[in-house]
């Protein structure tokens, strides 16, 4: 039996790997392809593809293919909006679809396009989501005796406060867009423990350091 070395094709351009993934799926007449199927129908080594894109899931996403069964977990609208809020805060501005990269976004562009068809539709839904019921007051919550609002700050209200404060700490002026990894919190100006309500006029954006330093002071 003849002994042969396996070629790993490390220098193959990413576009060529993506094209081969697409061609292999077309041979199967499917919108996705598994690792074992690619090893049979693909031109290149699976290890090369995985190494180039970080994972098989990422490779499928880059090729515009549907995720295989083990990766096909559907994100809820709430999860997609929460992720979009986090990306928006990190950038300090409205994100473009090309900025949904794995270093700042939990989800790629694909779930948004699958759910909303276009990126602009996703942004419109996000704006409507943020604008809805932002200042709602719950006076029926018997756990919050002496308050008209709940202590917990909703995603909608949290984003509105940060947007008003330009996604910057109101004390030191730092933001995630200029200080990568910086964590922003929403703080009650008049503390909840002293009767402060969870309404936009009583909330401010603080970085984690300034918020911890402020403690329970007004």
C-alpha cells in the first residue's frame, strides 16, 4: 500500500475555502454540510478550515450556509436585542452589520438577517423595542413598599439612560469605545434605599470604578 502525506493547504485564501464549502453543500443539494460530509465531498482538509475560521460553526456562517443541527440553536428576540444593545454601547454609536464580529458580538449577522430579513429592519425593531414602555411605573408591586417603581432597571431604560449620557461615565468621562473592556453601570442618583425611584431623571451612567467609589452617596 502506498504511503501518502495529507496536504493541509495552510496558504489557501479564505475566499477559496468558503467557495469550496459552498460547492460541497451544492453537491449534496443541501443548505448546510457536516464535518464528515465535507471530508467526503470537500477539496481541502477539515483542520485547515477549522483553523482558518476558529470553528466549524464560524466557517458555515462565513460561507452563508445554515448551521448544522448541533449548532442550530435559535436566539430569541430578547437575546438578539440584548446583544445589539451591548454592541451599541461598546461602540458608542449605531453599529453596522459588518461590525458584528466575535470580539464584540455574541451573535453574527446571520440570526438578525434570518429573523428580520435586513439589517435596517433589525435596527428599526431595536428602536421600537427600546422606546416601548420605557417609563412604565408599577404601583402594584407589594414588595416595593414606599416606592412607585421597581428597583431593577430594564434593558430599555438602561439603554435610554446611556444614550442620553453619550455612553460615557458621568463622573470620569470614560466610555467602552475609548477604553476597551470598560463596564458601564446605571446608578440611582438618589439611592433606592433613600426613596429614589427608578425613573430616567434619577438615573445616570457610571463606569464600574466610579460606581463602586460612589457607594450609597447622592
